[in-house]
C-alpha cells in the first residue's frame, strides 16, 4: 500500500521522516504507551537559548508533528512512529486514526512560547499519588499544550501523577525556556524532585549523585564540559556537533531546539551532513 499523501502529511527525508500537521484537540494523554528500552542525551546551552537532544533507540521511522490544538499552545514535536504501529515493515499503512494518536506521545518538543520538553530513561522512578495521572509521554504533552515557561511546566509536573508501571522504562525530564531557565524533574520514592538550572541529563538519576558519579558518565561529562568551555553559549551548528560527539550506535535523531527563534534543526540517522530545518 502506498504511503498516504496530502497537504498535511509529507515525506521530508528518506530515513524515513514524515511531517504532519494536526489541528484536532489533544487526544487522551492519560493512556500509557509501551516504550521499553530508551537511552538518550539532552543538554541546555542556556546563554544562547538552545537545547540539544539525541534520541537513541530502535532503527524505525519518525514523524515531525505540528500540533495545533484549539485553546492550547501550538507546538512541534518528534514522534517515534513505531509506537503508532508504523515500524519499517508497516510504514505504508499510515492512516488518519493512527496519526490522530501521535499528539499524545511526544518524545521531545517545543511549543510556540519556546518551552522545550525532553526526557531520558533512568533505572527507576516512582511518582507520588495524584488525583490525575498521565502516561510518561502524555505528561510532556500537557506541558507543551499548557505551559508558557519552566515555572508553569514544573507546576504541571508536580501536580500530575505519572504512570511508570507496565514494564515501561522509568524516565526523568529536562525542560527549558528562552529566558535561560531550565529544570530537571525526577521521581524518587514517591516524591517529585526538581533540580533548577539543570544543564544535562543522560541515563542516571541526578538527584543525590556525586561529582564522581556524574564524571563517570561519558556522555554527561562530555556535554557539561563542552558547555563550561563555551560559557553556556552554543549555536545550533555547535550544538549538533556536540550531539555528534555524544552519539551512540543507536542514535536515531539529533535535534537542536532554538527556543528564542522557535526553530529546530534535525539530523536523522547520524547523517550530520544533512540538516533539516523546521519551525513551530
């Protein structure tokens, strides 16, 4: 079956990477999604308003989703289409009902206010009990839809429970906004821990970690050392260059989010000579 085509969905890279605009209300974000096995590296160049992000996982297609929900902020996010049932073997079966689910599973993204929300896997996490509980990725959608800055996003994370059950990997999150503010959010023993001005996350828990433990993680150490050397200032090109340095064999996409200009530059499949540009 040929891939569905039309004014809203187009193939923008032979990775393959597709681009889609969704103007429907956000679907139910309180549904958990099986997302076993992520890795990832994220860092913030606060002085230049850039977030760098590597997503490391299975070699499957991806989607650039432009979400325009009524009554909420517009955003752009990266989506792993494998979790829509659209792996490489089934990518020709793109259908509207499958695309409609994409909005609830952003793997990283930025909204029209310049707020960036990202995540990475950690060994364990336990959320506090809350009247409202969202899926691990649905929580990110709530922030993209309704938070204008880091403070508002932190409030959403603190007030919403997260479902880490069902065999999915535990996550921690890094959020940032154009002012230079950032925060790492972690869930330990049923409590929310917020690390303000967090600069980077990989796949270990930052809360309570020692300088030796942080230095032992090669990707974290490389990213933070580069940020120190640059005084917290990296443009998009230098951000992608740093993402190339910390890539893994399973790095699927690298993104430089420019929070002040509401643009992002994307590299698929470690082809750092081919940079794709998008806007919110």
